[in-house]
C-alpha cells in the first residue's frame, strides 16, 4: 500500500492495517477491544474499515467509521496500553481512539501524517 511512499510526500499513507481500539464514544467510556482495521487517511478524515474491500464502499449502511480530524488532538501514550507504539486521537466531539502497530517506523509515519492532517484541517 505504501509503494512509492517516498516519492509522493504529503499523502503517502493510502491504506494499511492498524490496530485500533475506540476507548470513548463522545465522552462515553467504551470497553477496550483492539481490532485490526484497514485504515485510510484523507485530507481531514481517518477512515476505519474491517477490511480493504470496503474501502470504496463509503455509502450509507457501510461499516466505515469516519473520524473527523478537524480540531482533534493526537499524542503518544504509554499509560493507556501495555502495547508499544500507541498513540491516541481525541476528536473535537470527545471520542478517543488508540492506534497501534508493531513497527516503529510505521507508527511514526501514521502519527506524523495524522498530525499534519489535523493541523492543516484545523487551520482551514
Ligand atoms: C483487555 C485486553 C486488552 C488490554 C486491556 C484489557 O482485557 O486484554 O488487550 O489492553 O488492558 O483490559 P479484555 O479483553 O478482557 O477486555 P492493552 O492490550 O492495550 O494493554 P487495560 O484494561 O489495561 O486497558
């Protein structure tokens, strides 16, 4: 999914499987349940799908979880999980997601790209 990533700088992260746990839904605490999700970053959204095939099926009734990045906060956390490479996204509506992947470099790539998307969509 990231072939040619170094060439196409800003939006290199088309899609990848990340471990995701939604721990709060609009301020309401959720039971932590790590799930491998096919994750796609757009200019201002993060899309979670159960699998890659659903990626293009963003119509009503599809199971895509859409995270609005405008006004979100993204930070590394070592307290909310025993796993390595975990960062948290808190949306402006108070939903909280933990994202994790074994590879440091993959985690760093997503963290950086999501922060950039947050910054540019929040200013816009
Ligand atoms: C949780 C599960 C999670 C773990 C979480 C456990 O148990 O083992 O993987 O989070 O720890 O509560 P269960 O499946 O019974 O709900 P990490 O893998 O992120 O450590 P936590 O309660 O300390 O968050």
